[in-house]
C-alpha cells in the first residue's frame, strides 16, 4: 500500500501534499473486514443500553479506523499486519536523543493530517448518549482527541493525548500546534517524503531523511519534549488509575467499543468487575469490535465496525437520564 505524504519548505512556509490514497481513500483502507450486522444482535444491544443506568464505555483504536487512523492489531490492515515496525518504547525515547529526533521528524510530517482528522459516527453517537444522560463515563485508550472533538466531556483519556506536549524535566505543557511552529522555524529547508501511516500520528521516514532534522528543547528549562501520551513500556499516572477505578465501581454495566483488550493489564482495571476475570458473578458487559479474540472473557459480542454498530441504535435507546 502506498500512503504518500510529502513535506517541503517553499517561500517561507511549509507545504504538505497528500497522495490520493493518503487522503479520503485511505480511510477505508484501515477498516478491518466484518460480517453484516445481525439485526437480532442490534436489538439485544439496544435493550442492554436501555436497561443500563450507569453505563461505562471503554473505547480502543478500532473506533477511530473509520476516521482514517490505523490501529495496531486488526487483521490485514493493522500496523502489525502491514509492516514489521513496532511502536516506540518509553525507555528508548528517554535515553536516546537520536530516537527522539527520529520520532519527532516522523511526527512532524504526519501531524497536519493526523490533527485534521474528524470524529466518525461512533464518536458522535457516544457524545450524543452523554448529552441525553445515558453514558455515565467514557474511558478511551486512544490519544487522537476525536472524542473531545465530538464534544464528549465525561471522558478520561487513559493514555493521554497527542494534542499536548510536555517537558520531561520540568513538566511544562504546551499545545502540539505550538511545537509544530517551532519545528518549522528550526527546519526551514528540510523536506521529506513519507510512505506509510502509523496509529499515533507519525509516518515512516528513512534514517537519511531524519539525520538533518532539528528538534527544539523546552523553552522554559531546556529539557527534552515528549507528547503527553503513555508510550509502550510506560505506566499510567496513579491518580488517573484511581479516578478510573472509582468510575468503574460506580458503573452498573460496560460497553467496550473497538478494543482487542490486549494493550496492558490496566485494561483489567476497567473490565475486571464485568467479565471473565471475576466471572461468573460479573456485571453485564457488551463488546462491539471486529477484531476481539479473547476466549477467556464471558461476553456478548457484536462483531462489526464501531460506527456501524453504534449508529444502528435508535436514539430512543438512550433518551432517559439515569444519574
């Protein structure tokens, strides 16, 4: 597959050019195959949502594939299926300046497209459930800010958000768009052509392209900058974990959307009271995904894309405020 992005400096301003496949055509390329939606399953799911009084929803990367963001694990279209590349490791990022340089060069090229992506019907449906008083709390594993763009407020971004950048040393935080301007000022003649898209907003570049890319330091203390996200190998802030535990304890039902539940043990903080790890006494849980393969779970599964599944539910199934 060819997902071309070209960045060049021209007359004092940066230009990005996307190939046809990398723009609108690429959205469908990241959506995994799924069978036709079962009308009876839709009715069961609607009844489940209707009867839930404090519905907790957890979303994973699968909810954003229909917005044009690839995931890691989907068959044939996920990052692991398309390439042999692995996500960046937290320890490598902190220890190595060349690793940070490579990461930021790739992220710089991918950022205009990644930051411009918009919510799909699944994000809007969950936001509407919140507005109608049905969704009690939303926990997302994603770092793409699409739930925020859709208007969700009762939201915890478990792994952070790519739209924020922080200093590793002093903790100072800036918007990602401000860092993009600093990149442009430091690299006025740098250009790169990338082929391939990754789930967390970066692209694939050669080592030769990366070598001349200049990376700014923290404007306050001179320390290294990193996106405000949890890289692989890092841990989620303990206060955030405790907050999520409280929301889980308050909930009476769980809907998992677009997650394979294979990211980390932290997922069990959300799912343990509801499914196999504490079964058979678990609370009600439904899973809406096209790629989940978890035989140890006690679950009711609708195998479909999230946008298809959530947009199939009539609004009346979520029309009463329960808290």
